[in-house]
């Protein structure tokens, strides 16, 4: 007789250490057992059922749930556990293959079905994650709260003592290429024929899931493509904290191949990375800003950590600031949607761009995709460069000259991060400022403190330091902003050294 175990997703989060982070569930691969991934997927489906967000077809056949993943070694196993949960819940699995997260999100929105993406995004390969999409798009924080409450009936006899399936079964059907084809068509339609003719673009392929898609798009749009650094092992490219080796490689590649730009993404292609013709990587909060300008967006939403040049530019009707994380950006974008004549979009410090409303550009209607996307940013920046007859460096030089830098301390316990933030926020404003100025005497006097997400400090010389525990991994992030890139980097280095000495 089979044993039925009841548990809530919230209980599972504590016992497994696989938790909801900034975007989706994340954890160590060793902790993301078949049982944990099966339970998370089942909890998501139960939530959809209870809120009537799973739609039947007119023929009343099983509703579809689309699945896809990135190129990590652990992804296929997790996908299989998710697929088994979908089938056991009496739904149909559509397997879109190993493709970009925004392509999966677009499929869900287009065909009115939930979506699941297995990816750890930019974090190291010993970790992975699962992103969930309801009919309206990415789940928000309010959805997470309700998913946590779901009580799962899990058959203990189906799993061994290590939480793995006792009987191995391949639950993934053959690949349905519709999601990828629709995603590629989206961007081929947006730009004129041969839009990038005469441009020589490097594609830093590494282990990104879009590494073959980007060259295909660029070549179809007329560019000459140089493929660079294809990797057989996973590389955790973080667009907010670019590795030193990638900084040096970009300079070498642009010089060696005489490139107009280098383009790339993180692991699941929802965060862009683009360099200018000198091999200098552009910050994500700058490229998101430029993408919004190209698409003629009215209302812009961006996290509190993004470059303040977006307000100083005067390009937009208004700018709204949020906590860091796409769910918060989406929530704020939704508040604008009552204005049916406005174009609304958001972007994050990592460069991921979210389009809340359809926009018409180049005689093409670009449909809404309120989920982080990298490809739209890369292509719009390249086309803006072509239209204006400017290099990428000249394009970015037209913006208000505020410069940002970010870095992180790896293997920094979340509890330690929280204690540090509490140290600087637990007293009165005057007491907090005195403690911070004592620990960081080189920065000057604080004129503004913001605790929307972590601790953001604006000093009397307009330099900015922002401390924040990562929501995805045991890391502590530091963002800085100043009126020169050298000063922004120096401030960041001093702040990081100060943190390590505390």
C-alpha cells in the first residue's frame, strides 16, 4: 500500500532549502531532487486550478503546459520531474526544448497556457531553478505566497530515501519548435530587411541558450557575424558583475576582428550583454534605458539600483522605481495599464527588458512581452546605431553622464547580509547615518537613505552606494554610481573592501 505524505510548499522550502528568490525557485542542484521539483510543479498547478487559471480547449481535452530549459547539465533531469508532475496532474506537456526564457514566456502568452522554465539564469552551475508563468505571464510575489500555501499529496513510495524517482521514466515528448520559431519571427519582423548590412558583430556564445539563435538573427538581418568562445561547460555569465576575463576578452576580440560590437546574454537569455567597438561592456541599466528610448516608451519602470540618468534625460513621461526583481517591475507596470494610449515598459539593472504594452515600430506591431528579454535590447541598440549613424560608444555618450558599477562578494551567507543591513537601519536616521559614516569615512556625509531594497545611500557629493543581499544566491552585492566611470569603480572597490573588513 502506498504511503501518502502531505506537506505545504512552504514547509518544503525550509526542509529542502530550495526557495523562491528574486525570480522563481532557486537552490543547489543536490537539493533540487526529483521529489522537490515534482512537488513545486504540483503546487504551481494546484494554485492555477484553485484560481481558475488553467484553460481547457473547446474540445475539453487536457490543457497544455509548456516546458523548456537552459543548457546546464542538471536541467534535463529537473525538466523530467516537472513533466511527470504535469502528466500526473492530468495535463498535456508541450516540450519547447532548450530555448530562451522569453521565448517560453511568449508562447504561454500567445497560446494562453501556463509555462515552466528550468534555469538558474546567471548563477553558478552547482545551482539551478524553476521559473513559473501563469496565463498573464510571470508569477508575482502575491502568487508566490499562495503557491507556498498549497498542500501536496506526494506518494512516498515513488521516491527513494534521496528524493529521486525509484522508477526512471522519460516524461518529455519530442520537441515542439513553435515557441522558438515564433520568437525568432518576432524580431525578424521588427527590423527592415538587411537592417544590419555592413556591420560586423561578434557573438560571445559561451554556454548561453541563445548562442545559436543570435547569430541566426543577425545574419538574416544582414550582419557579418563572428562567433566567439563556444563552451561545452556552463559559464555563469552575470551581466551585472562581468568577470575580469570577459572584460579582457572583449577588448581583445574587438581589436583582433575589428568588430562594431559584441553581443551576448546570460544563461537563459533574459539578460543582455553588449560591448561597444572598443570592447567596453555597457551597463545593463544603460542598455535598458536605450532600448526604451528606441521603442518610444512613455512610462518606464526600473529598480531603485538603476542609473539615475534615466530621470535626468527627460526622454520619458515619468519613471517609477521599485525593489529589485522582475515581479516588482511587473507589478508597477501593471499600475500604468489603465492609460490605454501609453507605451509602458520596464528594465532592470541586469539589462533585461519587459514590454507591458504593444508598440508599433518600423511599421511592425511588437506585441507585449512583460517578461525579461535580452534579444530585444541587443537588436534595438544595434539598429539605433545604424539609424543614427553612430558607433555604440557614441550612442551611449549622448546620455546623461552618470556611471554605474557593481560587484559582489561570493559565498556571503544570507544571514550575515541581513545582519549588516540591520546594523545600518535599526536606529534613528541620525544614528544610522553616524554608524555608516564611521564605517565608511571616505565617502562623506549622507544626504539621503533609501531602504526600498537593501540600503541605498546618496552622499552630499552625489555619489551613490547601494548595499543589497542577493535574492538568488549567498552573495552580497554592491552598486555604485558617480559622474565618472573611474570614480564609480573606485567607490565600489572601497565599499567592497570595507564590507570584507567588518
